């Protein structure tokens, strides 16, 4: 695999911790790099001086792809789409629960 020029290389566990706030065991992250998960996705990584590295961006891509594959019925929405849906729901609630005139 080619090393991305615009991504900072970090040791495996450090990159996962920076991306997620959790520090998994090294063997867990090595498994993510060496074998495809149940959805056919591997964590992008590269070897430098006998050590395996990845980047925070690669970890985020791995998490996004795995999540999308695990929840195929859950389309990802943009902030604008969520905001519009929230406003539409608020208008509907206002109409339904507005005081009725006699």
C-alpha cells in the first residue's frame, strides 16, 4: 500500500486512540489490518522500519465503511438534511398541538 502524503503516520494503537478515544490491544488492531472483517473491510496500514503504521484518517475511513456495511438500511444524512427534517417535524408538532380556536 502506498503511504498517503497528506496523512500523518502513527503507530497502530496510537492512531486508533487518537481517532476514537479508546485504546484497543495491539493484537486487535493488527487483526483489523491483516484480515478482512465480516464485511470485507481491512484497515489501511503500511510498514516502516519493521513496524506497522496507519493514520487517524485511515481509522476513520475503516470505521465509516464498517458502520455503513453493518447498517445498510441506515443512509447517512448531511447536517442540512437533519436540520430540515428537524424543522419539518417541529412544524408538524406545532400544527398538531397548537391551541384550537373555537
